[in-house]
């Protein structure tokens, strides 16, 4: 099956620092990837749609200057949380759409971010 | 995406079939029914999807009613490792998946 990886799997950082999370589709190419976050005991919330070679599309209420997304290749999208604060602590999950596989979206294992 | 309705929680005895229902009465003709599950502290795992025909793979079976207003995911022999939150999502395939609250399935020994 299609595999999506994320790195790191967890990260702890100090307030005010920036954190970069990588999302890779390992065995398929993905023009489109998606970033979600999940707070404890809640469902996944879509943050943005990442398009290879173009600007990301952000959901309402998500600050594009705070959550920088880069989709520089067909297998890699990155999410950078800039000037992180404790309220940014969450579980960040990416998915990649397999356009050669019925447009099925496959998810990464997630990245647990804790901001102190 | 069409809204889906699922029970909040279900229990199933280990070794028995788990039947998870989903209502999607406003589903559009071009929307598929997708099922994912999320085991605690992991990313969602794709299970199966279908348009109007019943589907089966190594993980599960998907039964879609003829009017496509509801569906049932069947795990034929549930194990403890199947304990998870199961999400039913109606989606055309070219838009992001929108997650509801899903059904929390507890498989009991």
C-alpha cells in the first residue's frame, strides 16, 4: 500500500522558536498534500492544502504567516510552525493524494509538537 | 462533502464481526464513501472506499445500499488491534477529506 512518512515523530521546543515538519510520499508522487492538526479528544481539522509548485490554500482561521507550507517536489511537503507558542502544541498530521490510485488520500503517522 | 452520521461508540466481542453503520443521505452522485480508522496517537489508516458497488479487501467489506444513502463497514473477525475510531467520509476524491467525530469501536476480549 501507499506509504506516507513524517519527520520528526515528536518534537519539544521553546516558545518563540520555529519548527519544521516534513511529509513525504514514499512510493507515489503527490501533486497535492494536506495538513491537519488534532487536539486531544477531538477530530482532525484541516489546516491547508499544499500544491506542488504553487502556494498553499489555507482554511479559514489558519494564519498563513504562522504556518508556512512549502511543497517543492512531488514527494515532499513541509510545514513550518513559526514563533511557536504553547497553544500551538498539537498533533500535526499530513496526507498525500495518490492521483494514480483513485485519488485515495494516505496519511502520515503524525508529529506530536509540544511547545514549552 | 455530504454530511455523514455515525454512532458515537460501539462494542464488539473479539472474533465476531463488527458492523459499523454510516448514514449519508445527501451524498452526491460523484462522491465516494471512504472509511478510515485512527488508532490512538497515530495517523488515520485507509481501509476501503466505494461508489455504489459493494467492495471487499483484505481488511474489510463495504456494503452500500442501492440508494447510496447509507453504508456498513464490516470487519469480519474483529481483534483487539481493531479497537480504534472509525471515520466514514463522503468525498469526490479531488477535495480534502473532512473528518467528523467517527465511531469509537471497542473490541472486547
